[in-house]
């Protein structure tokens, strides 16, 4: 026995059903996101429930993979520990979560600064930041521009915070080779104990450049997830001042890069393109 379709074959009813699905998804995102933001703004330092985070990203349209979860967990863990400003290259759902974390800290010395090269996406993110009252986020829209060997944001660094203790650069959202531009343009703005988390480092030459920069600036460079190109650079007590090595210098043998594991705590929220 075949049941009759309650919507029939009428085009108008199909359109209504599609619209209802969209509204349903928006409602689900709003519900999950508000629960996450309430949890972050509380006094507890407990990690966000893994199921809630996974549900939020699924409704957002970017279901978490194991590697994405590792990056997310690491970003949130480092953001909780840091006491200074955070720079995020490329905005995403993580922008809202980290902004709420900075707001909960209640310190003007700990703010989230975001660079976004897609003007349309930047406007959408601003509307979300306003809607959810994420007051500790500063989003700057700047077009992508070629600077020699890399593409970065056409922005005067003077518009940014004076120092950053944490830099997040997910290659899925940032400009191509954005981390190389960050180290070139902002090396003198990194604190002596700054941490840089990079994801989607897909070229061996870029990995060599990061390792060379770390060695030159007395920093540690470790591969967290080789398959995802997830790299962690930790400065060790001295302020970085030098830009990444030139292309010719990268051609030579680069320092060895360590391999480490991501934290094993319950998952924390991340950035991905919507």
C-alpha cells in the first residue's frame, strides 16, 4: 500500500516545505549556539559537551571530523590559557565561540581580532556577532593581495592590537599561505610566549618555511596531525622578529619537525567554512 504524499505534487507546497526545512535548520543552529554561548559565559571551565558541539556543527553544515575536532579542541584549550589578544585569520563558527570566551574573561587585554578577505561573508559574520552580542570580537574585512611569495590581507597592521599571544590560521578559511603572511607582517607583534596553530598546511615547502622560522626565532614547531597539515608553533621566551625564510633558503634542508598528539579532553568548538 502506497501512502499519499500530504504535500502532493504542487510546486507551491514543495516550496513551502523547503522553506520550512530552512527555518528548521536556522532554529536548530540558534538553539545549539545559545546553549554553547551560555556554557562558555558561565564560571565553569569545563569543556563544552561533545554531543552539543557536534550537533551545532552538523546544523551549521560542517559536520566535525576527527581531525577537525582535534583542531577545535586545541584552539579552545589554548584560548582558555592565554591572557593576551587572539588573532584569527579567516572567520567561521569558531569566531562566535572564541569571542564569547574572550568576553567571559572580562579583560580588555584579551580580545578576539579577526581578518576576513570575503566581504560578503564578513558582513554575515558581523550580523551574527551583533545578534549574539559577542562584544569581545573585532572583525576587519580586507581584500586578499599578493605579497611576493604569499597572499595575505591588504591591511595596515597598525589597525590591529599591539601584541598577540595566540594566532589561529585555518587554511580552509584564511588566505592562501596566510600563516606565512602573518609571520612576515606580524612577527614583531607576537608575545615571547605566543602560540600559533595552523591547519591545512598542504605543501612541503610551507612546512619547511615554518620549521625554519621556528628554529630562527627560538620556537618549537610540531606536527599535531600530519594528514590534516595541523602544525603548532610555540615561542619560547624571546620575542620573534624575523620573517619566514625566502624561497631559496627553503630549498635547503629544513630542521626536523616533532610530532605531538592533540589534547585528549572532550571536544571543544572550531572554524570551518560555512
